[in-house]
C-alpha cells in the first residue's frame, strides 16, 4: 500500500511538471490575444495598481508642490532685492553717463577707447578639424569688415577677424592654440592689473592671462575685459572671470586662469566690433611689443 501511494505521488509530480512546462511554453509563444485567465489577472493587477498609485502620486505631488512653493518664495524674495539694487545701479549709471558726457563736451573730446560700431553677422561655416580655432561669418569687405576687428557674442569676446574676402570673413577664436594670438587685457579691481590673453587650457577650458607682474594682486572672481591699449580692440569688451592665479616658471610674473564669458563651442550669431577711435600706427605698437595679433 505505501508503495502504491509513493508511485502515485511520483506520477502526480511528473504530471505537474509536464503541465507547468506546457503552460510556460504556451505563455512564451507569440499570440495576438491573451487567454481569459491572463486577461483577468492582468486587469485585476492593473486596477489594484491604479487604486494604489493615484493616492500615492497625489500625496507625493502635494509635498513637491509645497516644496516648490517654499523655493519660489525664497527666489522671489532674492529677486526683489536684486531688482532694488538694479534700480539703484541704473540711476547711478545714468548720472555718471550724463556727467561723463558733459565733461567730454567741455573738453571737446568726441571719441574714447570704448566707442565702437557694432556689425552683426552669422556663422556660416566651421571646420570640424579646427572647431576650437576658426569660424566663418557671412560678412566681408563689402560690409566694412577689416582684419583684426574684435568679434563678440552677447556674453563676451570670442576672437578677432583673421582673413577677409568680399563676402565673408574668417574669425580666429581665443581658444586657438596660436602663440601669436594675444590681446591686451585688464583685470578690474581697486587697482587695475594689465596682462595679455595668450593661450588656452584645453583640458580646463580656461583662457590664460599672462605677463601679470608678480607683485600685482589678482583674486578669484575678478572680471577681465579688454584694455583698449592694444591699438585694435575697444576698451571694456567682456573676456571672463578669474578662477585661479599661479606664478610662472621663473616666478617673475603671474598667470591668471580665466573662465570665458562666451561659449566657444556653440556660436551662431556674432557682432564684429568696428573701433571708432583712430588706431595708432602698427609699427609703433609692435616696437613696444603690445600689438594685438
């Protein structure tokens, strides 16, 4: 008798395994419709999930909205304070502009190092092999473009005109690895510090401001702009912000690492700067070794 029940259990186990394998094979085959047990289980599971997820999402969304409201309140408060400071700055700028214009009229000065005429242009070409060196714009000699004119975007200086044809121009970017590509710059502070934009750290994507005297105080966060003394670029064009300062290999000068204000990678529309003040003779500037190449 025990032997009979033992064989019976073995037969039931084998039949169960065969049925299980058959069901697995049946469920894995490609079918256009599900069987009614599968549909029932799937519909039931979906209904339960929907029943649980809706209240959960509602509660989570409530707390997220509450957090967003708190963040919005803080941002709104900060923006209000900035707007108040901006209004005060605008009033000061207007007064200073008016005083400056009156003084220039009294002295008979018509132009300054800051005066320029903007010439808008669009980037029409870029060599993938020299992506960080050159761009081509759709303005040329017929539009008043000349060699060595500064080129900027809305966020800062990107380079200068290298070559000009009748209908287009090639612009050399500040990120180009060209030792002759240097620009007279000034680090703004309580006391302005002068140097040259000369070189680009490709790994850190930072400009190198060289020839800064070792005794000059340059700090992180200071703004760097064109000095206007190189004879080509107008004064005050945004270059970037200082992120680090280090001595050169001989310890006689310092090099400031500057994060560019402009994005050299994504450039579509630019402005070519036509300096209005009379430019000095290039031979005289080159003799003093301050010429912007």
